[in-house]
C-alpha cells in the first residue's frame, strides 16, 4: 500500500510540474483534470471517501467544465479582437507605403523599444519571480508537513480532545443545536470566511475574463435574433416551482443552526431558483430586480458584515471578554448568537455567486 501511495504522490508531482511548464492552456486543463482524478483515488486510499467524491465531482468534473468553457469564451473574444485590429491596421498600411523616407516619431520609437526590449525583459522577470514564489510556497508546505504528527497516530488532535470538545461543548459554547453549524461558523469561522472570500474572488475573476464592456463594445444584434423563444410550459412550471424553491432555501438558511442545512446548502437552492427564473423568463425580466450593481452590493455587504462580526467575536474571545450578543435558548430560531446572521451572509454570497457564474457563461454579463 505504501508503494501505491508513493506512485500516486509521484504522479501528482509530475502533473503539477507539467501544468506549470505547459505552454498550451488546453493541455494544462487536461493535466489538471488528471490531477484531480488521481487525487480522488489518493483520498480513498487515505480512507476519506467524502473528500474523494467531492474531488472527483468538483475538481475533475464541474471545475474542469468551467475551465473548458472559460477557455472557449476567451478564445472567442480574442479572435474577435484580432479581426477588429486587422481591419483597423489595413488602411494605415496603405498610407505608409508611399515611397518617401519616413522619419520615425518619438511614439513609434518608444513602441519599438517596448516590443523589442521591455516585453522580453518583463517575461524573464515574471518567470523568475514565479519560480521564487513557487519555491517559497513549496518550502513552507514541506516544513509544515514534516512537523505534523504522523498519519493515523492515536495521539493526533483529530482523534481525541478536538472531537470531544465539538460534540460535548457545542451547545454551551455556541448555542447551536446543529454541531456542524457551530463548528463551521463559530469554532472555525475564520476558515468559513476564507471560503466565502474564495467564492467572491472566483466570481470577480470570471467577471474580469468574460464580462463584455458594453460602453466600448456594441451589442451583437444576432444575439437578439437567435435568442430562444419563451417556453410556455417551462414558464408555467417555473411559476409554481420558483417560489417553493426560494422559500425552502430561506428555510434551510434560517434553520441551519437548529437542523441540518445552513448558508451553503440554502444559498445553492436559492441560486438554482434564480437560474431557473433566468431560463424561463429571460435576462430582461431578471434585470428588473437583479443587476450587476445588485450582485456587487449584496456580496460586498455580506462579506463586510461577516468580517466585522467575526472580528468582534475573535477580539472578545481572545481577550476573555463576555460578548454582548446573547446565545438565546438552544433550539429557538433566534438563538446561537452570531451564527444565524452569518448563515444568512454565507447564503446570499453562495446564491449570488452561483447565479453570477451561470449568467457570465451564458451571456458574458450579469
């Protein structure tokens, strides 16, 4: 078994190096997908089937599909830009070819210097800095792993006081009947804030890559011509299903501290409801209440509230100061201190991110 683990780990290292050295994005995506598949096998070997399923579904499946679609969209946009540039350059070339001696202007000389010297210098600097940063990160990770306790030891924290602390004192410390919600949004609230920030950064990156600038780029009329016509059957089904999905999503979010659920699962349900509304009634109708400004306002407000609320919680906890926010009676809807509002913040972040991803991949705008 140890030999098999070494083979898997060696393959992961080879995949990581191949992704970094590959000059073709498509090849890098295929290697990345292989990396995720091997990683899912390694999780099974390490007796973590839940992580294996997540890695296979999200890493090798959903994430790879998103990358492929993004690559396709980017290449499409780049091709249009190249065609526009060629059309602009052609008439300039006919004017320059006059047979007379052309004295280069300062701007032309500067452009020539940039292309000949500055860009190659920047590329070399970028490669050197990338290698240095990669080596620093690898060194930090190796040192951390070397100082970690051996896998499977009975004295590991995961096998003793941590689990007992979460299960025995969760209600007393957090006021949440759902021990998982207490762990995610109280004991490990800093990690959850990082996960929510990752969602925001991912959405922002996709916006940068795919969103069309409507001020600089004219709207494509063919998009309106070939837009699918409204489906009456889908609209009638959506009218009955969307309110139920939204109410159920809100219920899952608001009851996440007293029953299974929470911000992530409830936000996913509400995001699915918005996507169904988008497909049934079109982008023009959804823009009446959900625009790009709405998307930014909700996510930034939710992340800001999360950061401020947990900063207060961290400060009071670290300094052994009694919090002024009551935990309430365990089992009541208004209980568990900050966990309920934090669940709401996470839920709206997940909802907006899901809908934002779909809208960007579908129409290159929110």
